[in-house]
């Protein structure tokens, strides 16, 4: 009997487990530990072989600037011999998510590096659950992960959901990003009503961005004042794209939408000092006089209220003494006057409250901007010419890499003119820093000849301004037109 009871119990447990089935990944609540969350979600989605979350080697430098110095492809590396490959070496070649942590705390992941494995819709769902839970994330570096239009759009939406995310270095090399993706990137950099204030470096090498796509990115650079380093090498950018970038780097005219937003910001900025001056009396006598005046105003308001209440009582007694059918009663002219006075007072009260609420909302918005120390680019001093408002242009971008594209002498002339304007109009920034525009411009392997006069002038200016290297050629064109575009 005992054995039969045990068999029945075991069968019930097995059937209950089978009926329950795999756990739903939608129900999982992330803990902030990327290794635990990523592994659990992969198991719940029944992914048999998934990348491991491993610490990044400390010898590898951080940031998008170091990525350009790394090898261009995995094929350039020499493969180890078959005898040397063992079980301990297999994990090195397995796809992984490399992470950097603060003080070795698994819940304080500050950087994520993904190299050479495809991020499909399954992993997009997993990152949608995991990334918003990472409170210390600063860097996301993706290389050769096969992003499509759908997965890239979903990834951008995920990054927007991360309220505590402050990405400073973003690398999207070799991800098949086209003009549609470039448009999303440009909108993320800035619009007339919002702009990114944390991104410092952006690497878009080895993609499919054309003149149209770089135009979207140039639109995003109009009001962006945080990006310092931009690389769009190994794309399909020609003279039209170079001219669009040159227009943003030099003074440009504001659009109608930007002018409207500029006026709204100026009105808010003029209102905030007035409110602060009214709130803060300079001396004790002013405070005492202000208190006396406020008490007098309160007394007058109370007396006015009591008078209105008395009049309202008179109106009610008048109506009560009237005939039962109130609609048939024809009031006198004095009664209409008394009724109107009460309604006007109520309307005045409502209008005053609405005005005070709107003023408080504007003051709160401006106070938030002041506490964050943010200077909106639309509030920069401008010049009025021919009925248009011109800003000085983007002079915060210091490094621009346009190598291995299709720029000819026409595009070089446009960039040279913009650089000359930046040098002539160099001025200190609002926070006291010395901002002078481009300090490094890379035009290696483009479609202009060595004897190009614009190239020679541009080279002289850049070599004199480049703080990193003053003795090597930074914008040399190809020596032979038959040279491979993949050489670097």
C-alpha cells in the first residue's frame, strides 16, 4: 500500500509540473544583477545556447576613442593552433556580454560591450527587461551585432525607457545602419524642444549612411552642445553630406519652430528674475512694510468678502419673499446689478488663480533648468540679418572623422570655410571654458587629389590645432585611386 501511495504522489507531481510548463518571462522582475537577470530570462525563453555575462579585461581601454584603434575585423587576428585549443580556450571564443562594474559590485554595471554576435528580437526583449534595472550604466558599445531597422528602433526605445541611464560613449560600428537609423540618431541628439546632454562620443563607422542620413545627424548637431567626438568613417558620404555638416559648424539661421521656442524660453527667463526680486526684500524695514501692507490688504479683502456675503444674503431673502414661481418673477434693475457684482467677483477669483498657476508652472520649469546648470542653445546670443536670426553654430564638436568616404574637393572647400569661420569667431563658452570648434578633422582616403589647394590649407590649419598629434598627416587623400577602401 505504501509503495502505491508513493507512485500516485510522484505521478501527481510530474503531471502538475507538466501542466505548469515553463515559467513566463513576462512575469520576471529584474534584480539589477545583469548576470542573474540575463541568465534567468534566457532560461525562461528556452534559449539553449546563450552568451555569458563576463567581466571585461581591465587592460582593454574604455570608451569609443579606443575602439577605432582596435582591429578592423576578427579575421585580422591569427587563429591559434588546434593543439593549443582546449576546453579552457573554448569559453574565450564563445559569444559573451562583457561588463565593467564599480567596486566589483554586480549590481553596479557601468559599461556593456557586445562583440560579433547577432542581437535578434529575443535578446531585444531580454534587454528591454534588464537594461532599465541597471542604475549605474554609462557606456554601451555594440560592434558587428547585426542590427536591422526593427531591432535598432526597438533598442532606441529601450534606451529611452532607462530614466537613470546616462550614456557617455556609444559605439555602433558595423551594424548596417542606414539613413532611417541615422534619422533616429539625429532626433536623439537634439530637437527644438529637447536635446541630449550626456553623450560625449559617437562611433558610426562601417555602416550604410549616405548624404541623406548624415543630413539628419547634422540636424541633430544644430542644438546639441554635449557631443565632442563623432566618427562616420567607412560610409557613403559625399559632397552634399559634407556641405550639410559645414553649415551646422558655421553660423546658421533658425527655423520658424526654433524661433517660437526661443521666444518662449526668453519670456520664461525674463519672468524668473522679476519673481525673485519681488520675493526677497532687501532690508528689515522693507520686510516690516511688506508685512503691514499685506495685513492691510488682507483686512480690505476680508471687508470686501463680508460685504459681498451680506449682499448675497439680501439677494436670497429677496428671492425667498418672492412668489412660488420664480421664473415668472421679473427682478428689478438693482437686483440685476447685485447679482452681476457677485458673478464678476467669482470670475475675477478664478482668473487670478489661473494666472498664478501658469506663472508658478513657468517658474518651476525655469528653476529646474537653472538648478541643472543647463544653458539651452536657443538662448545663445544671435544676430539679426535680413529678417532672420543666426546662431554661432556648433563649436562644441572637437573631433570629426570623415575618412573612407566619397568627399571631393567641393566638400573639402565647404569644411575649410566652416573651419575658418570658427577660428575667426572663437569665443569663451558660458561656463568659462575656451571653445574654439574643431581641433581634429580626419579626411583620410577620400576622392580628392593630393595637390588639392583646399586640402593643403585645411591640413595646415588642422595640424596647428590638433592637440593629440602635430607631426603626422591627419587628412591625407589616397596616393593611388586603386587602393582598397578597407585599408586603414
